[in-house]
C-alpha cells in the first residue's frame, strides 16, 4: 500500500485547523526533530545552503544550524495551518516592524511599493498583517503540483485578504502587476530568492553565484515604483506582547532600502537593482541564517551544468528578443510565492 504524501499533507492541514494551536505547534516541532534526525535530501540541501552563510562552520555546527532552521521552517507551517482563524489583535501582537515609515509615506501619497522577499520567517503572517496595517496586497503564486496543496495555499492567502495572481497565466501576470502598481496604493511583495527559469538573474549571494527572480526589479523599473528589500524573521515574544499574541513566537519585518547608482543606464537597472536587494537580504541571512528556509538548489555550483547551460542559452535568447522589442526588461516571470511541502 502506497501513501499519497500530498493527500496526507492536505488532511493534516485541515485537521490542524480544528485543533488548538499549541497542539499543532507541538506536533510540527516533533516533525522538525524527526526530519533533522532522518536527514533527508531537503535537510542535506539546507545544510549546504547554510554553509554559504557560515563557511567557517564545522559539519557538527552546520547540523546544529540545520536543526534550528527546520524548527523555524516547521514553525512557519504551524502558523500557516492556524492563521485563518487568528483574530486581528493576535496577528497585530505577533508582528513587529522596522523601517515601515518609508513604505507608509509612499502609500500615503497614492503610490505603490514593490517588496523583494526571501524565504524567511513567515511571509503569510506578514501578509495578513500588511493587508490591515498598510494597504491592499497583491502577489503571485506559482501553480505547483499537487493541485490539492496549491489550492490550500491559495485559499489560505485569499482568506487573509491577499490578492493572488497565478503564474500559469504567463506574461499576462507581469502586465497585470504593472497595471496594479500604476493604479497606486498597493503593496506588491514577491518571493524572489530562487528562480531557475530563463528569466532569472545571476547574482552574487553569500559570496557565490546564484540565480534569483528578475520580477521585483523589473516591476520597479517598468513602473517607477520604489523597491525595498524585506526581511522577515521569527523572534521570541515576552511579557505583554506574548500574552496578547497567545504565542511564544512572533515575527519582525524589516523594510530595508535598496541603493543603486542613479546614473545606471536603464538597460542595466534590472540587474543592478536585483543585485542591490540580494546584497541587503544576503546580509540579513548571514546575520541569522536559521530563518532562511531554502531546502532547494539556488547556487549555480549546485546545478546540473548541462541543464543550467540550457537555461542560460534561453535567457540570452529572451534578452535579445526583449532588446529587439525595446522592452529592456524581462517580464515573463515576475517572481513570486513558491511553496515547498516539508520533506
């Protein structure tokens, strides 16, 4: 008898919605310990990625970091499973924000803000907070298999007030994002620290070459909207905030400016802005890498050389096509939410 992992995952999610939050958190904490002990492919990949942030770490230290990383990763799922039933007062108590004045100033003037995110902390909790505390949020979601899991994540995000554009609509997604940003008053967060498609951008991340999404920078260049790097990390709650949140853990969201030479030619702005936000978030990851839930290949050195060469060739072809059409920026893949089911 074979076990359908996706159905098991969806069933567990639906059951978790009916259980007390402490029970869900405890169950997934046990799951994090089990995954670390089994040391499957996802955990081993996490160790390899963490090694880039801590190149001096011993194998024993890397395993310790991976164990902490799996704990924060499973904490994300525990929070996601129970987020739809969370009262606003508890959401507000679980979120602390730094650097939001610049975001609020743009929104107050009727503008929109583009945010570049890494797979850190709990971006869904951040989204639930932002829809009430900042303004309307629009983002994208890559339609992954199995469909049941994608549908659950879609229902979760729409249920907390996010507007979701499925990536399977192709280039129309970027055009819709452009229209949305130009309409004004909108926050557009895009998870972009991994993109192995032909429209990705190769950058320096943690001292090595990596492939990330062009979307945040391309959207900012096309619309003129400001781009900010956004770090999300878990933090332990204490005192009155812990009592209000009814949880031991919350998140801190840091809105961080991206600095690029204003004299950069337009044709080079997407690459420069992309490297800019990668530098900012890379520093955040280095500061505490255990909040970075990257259990997949992102560094060029880890990719299959032949497949990556094909991606680069396709990228060059797309770039030439863009120059011929006068666009100067890739719009085929805006970068967005990629949900990985826990191993």
